[in-house]
C-alpha cells in the first residue's frame, strides 16, 4: 500500500479562491477586511510566517499590515498597541505572532485581544465556545485539518481518532472538533507510555507534538489517515514533520507531507476567519 498524498497547497488555493468572492462582495460595499499582525522582536521563523500570511492576504484582496515592536518592549507597550488595534474599526482581525520574547506573558497578551477580532481563535472565550460546541473563531490549524479530511472524503463519524499533542493551539481544539463530528478521540502527549499502542488503533491520526520523526510507519494502522501538523528544522536545514514520512506512506491510506500539507491550510483558515470577522462587523 502507498498512501494518497494530501496536497494541502492545492486545497488551500481552492479555498482562497472561494473566499476571494466574499472579499469582493465586501469591497463592493466599501468594506475591506483588515488584518494586523503584531510582531515583537526579529525571530527569523516568525518573519517568514508573517511574509507568507501577507502574500496570501494580498492574493484575496485583504488589507494586511505588520505592527512591529522591539524585542525589549515592555508589557505595557504591547498592551497599548493591542488596545489601539482593538478600537480601530478598520481592523477586523488581530494576530499576536508567537512566540513572544520570554519576558512577555503570551497568555495575557492573547486575552487582551478583542474577542471579535481574535482570528487565531486563541482567546479563552473562543476556546470556551468551542468546548460548548458553539464555535465562533476556531484555531486555524485544527480547522484546516478538518477541511482536509472533508476534502478527501475521509469519514469522521464513528471512527477512532488519536491526537498526539495537547496544546491549546492545536491538540485540544483538534480533539474537540473531532468529538463534535462524532469520532471517538484519544489524546496522547509526551508522557504517554508506549505511544504506538494508541496510534496503531487510529483510523485518523493527527500528530502535533513538535518532535521530528516521532511516529514511524510501524506505529500506524494500515489504511489510516495521517495528518502531520509538525514542522521541524533539522540540523541540515531541511524541514521535517513529526511523522517519519517514507515509512508512514507505506502503511497509511492518506498522508499529508511536510511542507505542503497542513501549513498552507492554516493560512487559508486565517483568511477565512478574518473575512468572517469583517462580515459579522458589517452585519452589526
């Protein structure tokens, strides 16, 4: 068996084209959806992510900008910036680019965002709405994973799903989205003993642990859908996921590559959330 490779880049391109039509409809009413990324310091990886987001926004007609703050900025300066953006009616979505420098409290910064502009879906109110199965803004990466499963026609209801990773950004919301679709979900993490005992039962396996090559082919159920959220920079400069791709593709039924799998979908969902925020604002 050789897995079907899920082309996240192609799926994201299709979705961006669909969302562009909604952007065009808003612009015809004199409303240009606006996204601002707050970037603290000069983390090279963050700078790359920001450039990718800006390019995708430009493609669909969103207004995007970056508010840059020095790496040594005070918490008060960061909060003042967020307060200003919260009050600006031209801005519909705000992102605090993570990670922040160690002296800044990321959790406090995320909670300082206006809930209706939290297009990353990290505010506790948005996460709580997801727990209650009343989602408003869903974190972009888990939402992108669900779109990939849907695009590939992979059944979720009644299936066994395993999520490796328990962050509030990916693992926990991913589990909640799968539960909402009536999957039976197990969440594993760095302290799970004998990880393969769980992953070998998974019809749907989502790996978001941040450890390159953590899951190998022999840990995968034959024919499973394997979604690799991890993106790790190896010593030789190459990118690798949390799944050992070559051995996994010989066992899985579907698999996402790294890069080119989940990453483009995360950006596409960010655009979707920003456009949705603008539409809600226009509706009053």
